[in-house]
C-alpha cells in the first residue's frame, strides 16, 4: 500500500481489513418491558410534581414498573426474544453475563437464575456485573473478551434493572426519573469485519456519592452505626454535568481508536437518562436527530436495560442495516462510564 491508501488504513484501522479476526457479532436482540405503565400524571398524585416539569427537564412522559416480576424473570423474557431473533436455542449458549444492580437475591446471581429459567446447559458460565447504568456495556465488554479469546462461542448479554424496588417513592427528585425493564443481545463468535470493533470501560470510585443505593440487607446485631435507608440517592445537577462531559470523552475515545469521524456513525444508541444529556452529546457530534435512538419518553431511565432496549427497538423498526456503524455510550453510578463501536 502506498500514499493516501496507506494513510487511510493507518487512520481508520477498524474500517479497513481484519477479515480473519475473531469477533463477537450481534446475532439477535430482544427486550421486555413490564405491563404496568406509570405516567407523569400518576406521579402528580404521589409527589409534588407536574407532567410539564418532568417532561421539560427530562423528556420522560411515562415509565414501566414491575408489579411482581423479578429482574431474572424480565431478563429471561428479553433473552428469549433475543435468542429467537438470532435463530439459536438455549442449548447453544455457553456464557451468560448480566449487567444489573437490582438482582433477585444477593446470591445466586441473576445470570444463574436466567440460566435456569431458560434451560441453558448446566456447566455453562453465568455471572453478574455491577456497574449501574453502564452495566450493559460492562457486560458486553466482558462477554466480547471471552469470545475473542475463544473461551465462549455464543453468549447472552443482558441488561436488566428493577429500580422501582430501590427508589424512594416520596422523593420527587429521583422517583420521576427511573423505570423497570430488560434488554438482551446474543453474541456469536465469527471471523470477519462484523461485530464489536471495540469497547472501553472506565470507573472512578472516588465519586461514588454522586449516585448510589445502599444495600438492603438486615442490620447485623454487631453493627455499631445506625442502619441507613436503602434508597437510591443522587446529586442530580452535578451528575448531569459529569455525565455530559464523561460520555463525550468516552465517545471520542472509541471513535479515535477506530479511526471514525462523526459522518461514519450511522446510529448512536446512548444510555437513556435525560433527553437534555442526549441532546448535548448529539450536538457535540453534530449528528442529525434521526441518527440518535431515544425512547426515554416511554420508559424513563431503565439503568442497565436502557441501551439494549433502545437497540432492540431500533433493530425491529428497521433503523439498523448490515454494515452500519453503531455507537453506544453509557454513564452510571460508581461512577462508571463506557463506550462501544459495532459494525452491524
Ligand atoms: C434530576 C434532574 C432532572 C433535575 O433537573 P435540574 O434541572 O438539575 O433540577 P434541580 O435538581 O437543579 O432542581 C431544580 C428545582 O426543581 C425542583 N424539583 C426537583 N425535582 C422535581 C420534580 N420532580 N418536580 C418538580 N420540581 C422538582 C427542585 O426542588 C429545585 O427546586 P428549587 O429551585 O426550588 O430548589 C437532572 O439534574 C438530571 O437529569 N440529572 C442527571 C440524572 C442522571 O443522569 N442520572 C443518572 C445517571 S445514570
């Protein structure tokens, strides 16, 4: 290769070549939302808020809440849909990775429950990843590395959360923001140019107090300190600013790594926390609104489930086609943040 072709290849490594590289192809997507709809007007009857305030500040009109379905039940339903879309049977799966911070139990993991619910072969590997709203991309990154190393062939990656269980329904500054749901993708090991090009995950534990939920375990009789309330707590305003800055940096990182320019991006599927955050990111990238997937108007912030639900809806609406370059970005408690680029 000479001259401009060589320069192109050096600048755009992911867009050129790599025909023989083992990658994780996204072979199928699925999602599941619980039936119960909780509108902003319903919330007006619960706390001192208004539909106008919630919609103007967040872009959310309604969200779903689970009445009695656990995270593993919702996750298994989303996974079933993803398996169907991929044309695979549960017996084909050798790895289950679940991003969640609202597991059914402290242990076993939600992944083990989902393995059992779906009838995935005993002996397959199954584990949870705790990274709050970045949970799906953390899980995706872990599964991708097992696949690229040859340790797994077909993986289920699930993002699920049931924040209705950890929210203080009397706190108007948080209870209007979140919803329950699950999303899943099937990753298949394949040689070629399609699949996950790269994923980057980051965390900064120093700033955990920005956004956290204490655990709900019973106080031990030996404990000296007063028991704390189990509810989610967030410094909304500060979190907002950090989220915009951090997600912008995470996007720049994976774009640079893959030699991508904004015009190469076919579709941005961001974590659905706040429409104003998504708009700020979109403007930075100078992407047209039709290239950005948003569904938080219907579901609010479903934490680890938000990216795979939005991806599944975009796929089923026919918005994503072969060879499209898809960009994912997330931010959450930890603090954690992550980004990923996929060639469909
Ligand atoms: C939560 C969030 C919507 C609040 O919007 P904001 O513009 O920052 O609003 P503030 O927190 O500054 O509050 C502004 C006012 O609205 C009030 N308010 C808060 N929640 C309200 C509600 N549900 N209804 C009506 N008023 C509300 C506040 O009490 C405050 O009143 P004051 O000015 O009299 O003190 C916004 O900060 C946000 O989205 N943050 C990021 C959240 C996020 O991304 N979290 C998850 C990351 S995964």
